[in-house]
């Protein structure tokens, strides 16, 4: 197996041989049986106070007849889902051993989500995880790049399929990437009182549609969504994020549990100024750790911005609609002190999948420097005066189990 960080045809072929093979998730779910408290904590983590997620009295008056989970919870990397496949099958252990592109740089570039059914409180959820796409792409950044798509699919135990999420890791050779230069210089400067007041005015102007019906017939191509503001980003925001979302894919834990984690993944730990080993995830709250990684200061998680775009959509569409699909790209860092303004434009109004009324939305997230940090798209199903309430979408290929859903998802990706 190559260890010099090179992308080889053999390594790509061995990576592709893993497509569709389920394997356990690296960490246990943060919520085993998420109830309305978990729903509320997750929504609060990204700044959403919609009572649909956590108020039983409010939820009982909606078409859902009770609270439902906020969309970011139904998936969310390590938030929910007990592994259907608890360990790699014997015949696949050698195939899944190690990384065929060991030493090749990986960065989290994009995410896509889709939702097929609501999650009610206190339900067990199962998940399956697999590589679903390996695409060989030319790259302006590093000449050759491998787009590595992984998927997680979720279902309620003894219930419907709920959702899927796809994560894109772009693999590039480190030496070639470095030769093209490091991050652009970024200005980090204080805000004036007037600038803070202008941001506060945006917060004051935000409006959640809630129980007010948004009819499909009343939406037109070119309609605007938002704006919604998030920021200026603070370390406090990061702390609140972790309260609801947990500590993520590396299973960060304190004290003795942290020591045990260090023995499991020692390369994830680095020494601080006191020679104390700590997780590299500290780049998100410690400016010195962030500077070691080549950034001017601490920065957010890409998944955080994804949840913000979800919030923009659910506030706009109201409680009777259904957010079916959302994808986004993480093009630039969002640094502590940055302010992100989100907006959208309805680009298509049509019927899909058996006459379901739908709209497509182009989404944009822009920081205070005018940089587009996170563009995206969403598809929302809306109630219709003519066609009636929203009918939930079918899972891919009308799959009825998680492996069938993974297989269908894998077939969407062109492996050439």
C-alpha cells in the first residue's frame, strides 16, 4: 500500500471496490432515543426556536399531530442511529482494512441531505453507512482530486425509512496542493457599534412562518427567501453547538474518557503550550491551535452552516411544508467574528414524483467581506389548494430497507 501520499490508479480502484459495503459508524450515536428535550437542544444549537420541534401542545395542532424532530437531527453524522451492521463482515475485513489513499490530504467539501418521513419523539433509529461514490476529477487546486462520497441512511426501527445524508471528502496530494499556495489572507477586524446595530436589525426583522400556510399556487419563480443572519460567530456559539450536537465524528470526551480516546486515535491529539495532549478539534475554539493549521483564527464546522441553511428554509416554508432535499458546498472558512447572511431565490415551481407540488431554491451564504462561503440548493414540497396537503416523498427507488436505499444511492454516482 503506498504511504507517500500519492494518488494512484491502483489506490482508486481499491477504494472503488468498497462501494456499497456497509460498515459500523466510528462512534455511538449522541441520542439513542431522542425525545423532545433532544429535539429542543439540537434546534437551539443552530438558533432555531420553532415550537413544532419541542412543544407538545403546539405540535398537536399541526398536520403532524405532535412534535417532530428538526431536520438537522434526522441524520447529523453522529447524532442518531444504531448501526444495523455492528461489525464488518468477515469476507470484507481485508477489503476495508486501512486507507487505499493513505497520506493523501482530505478535506470536507460538500454535503447533501434528503428526508422522507418525520421522526416522532422517543423512537429508536437504525442506520447504515457505506462509501457510495469515488469520482476521479481534475483539480485547479492540486491537478488531480478524488471525490469520495460516503452515505448514511436512517430508518425508524420497525418503521419507515427517514433520511439520508451524503458527505463529500476531496482527496488531493499534499505536495501539489501546497505548491499552489495557502489560504487567502483574511482580514479579522472589530465591528463598530453601528455595524452591530445593523446586524441586530436583521435579527429583529426575521420572521418564522410557522402555522401560516404557504400555498404552492402563491409561490412564483424569482421569489426571495430570507434574509437570515447568523453571527458575528463567537466561541459561545461553538459551545452551544456542541451542547446540542455532541462532539462529532472523533468522539471527543473529557478526562479518563479522553485518555482512552487518545489511546484509540493518538494522531488526532497534539500538544498544547503546556505540553498537554489535546484534540485537534480544538482548532474550533483555540486561536493558537487554529493558527497551527494555517488559519488566522478559530473557525466553525461545515455542518453548522448546513443547519443554518436548513433553518432558513424551514422558517420560510412553514410547518405544513416538507423540506425534501438540501445540498451545500463549503467553499470558505467561517471564522470566529464573521457574520453570515443567507438568502434564497425560487428557481423552479413544478410537480414531481406523482404530481407532488414542489419548488427548487438556490441558496447563498455570504460573509461580511462579501465572500460567498456556502452556496446550496433545496427542494421543498408545499401544500396546494388544488392538490391538497403535502405527500411525503418516496425513498430512492422506493426502497423499504436501508441496504436497498444504499444500493440505489450508489447507482446515482457515475464511477467513470
